[in-house]
């Protein structure tokens, strides 16, 4: 974000470019904006925020199991403002495209989404598990609400 832009100016620029793709815009407190974006447009919106609005730092990616879907929040920082892009992934098809081409530092966060929540991050290069150990049982995602430790270690519980 360039110096001196208000939340309203940022919203206007995003809406002018993406229109109806954006929903549930909120300003939780000054300089902290949240907006829902469809997963199909996520990479394009992240790129626009980085290149046109100056949100040049990915702080983190938060993932959570919201019951009926997975919710991912991409926290972008620029000049004292935080833009939080939220996207929902249906549990039946929890796929999203990688943003590592825009933010190479997204890789460990995206690996964590795969390991801990069972999201599929398309375009993420093959690599080791993170943060789970390499011998972690396949298909076991400990941040899913439905997961139980006995699912991964049935003989020990």
C-alpha cells in the first residue's frame, strides 16, 4: 500500500478491478481490512494487491476448519496496513493455487495447509512434509475438526 491511502481508497481500487468477486468487506479496526475472495481469483487478487496497492509482504497464511469448509486467510502487509484475503475451500474439493510465484516465502505456510488441514495447494513443488514428520500417516490432518489421534495411531490409544 502506498503512503496515505485509506481503507476506503483501497476498497475502491479493489472493487474497481474485481467488482462482484469481492464480498464481506470489513474494517475490523483502523488499518486492518478483511475481504472474502473466491479461490479462483485468489492469485490474481494477491498479485494486484502486491503490485498495484503495495502490499509487498506476506505475513502468514492462516488455515482453519470451519466445519462445512476450510477457510484460508492470506495476511498481506504494506506501509502499516494489513489486508486479509479470506477464501473458502469446500471439504469435498479443498484445492487452491499456490502463490509462491508472488511470495516465495509462502511455501512453508502452504505445506502446513496441506499437512495440517488436508488442503491441496496446486503448483506447489514437491517437497518434504511440514510441520509433520516424514513418516506421518497419509490422509491424517490433525487440524481437521473430525480428526482424532486414534486415527493416526490406533494401536497406541
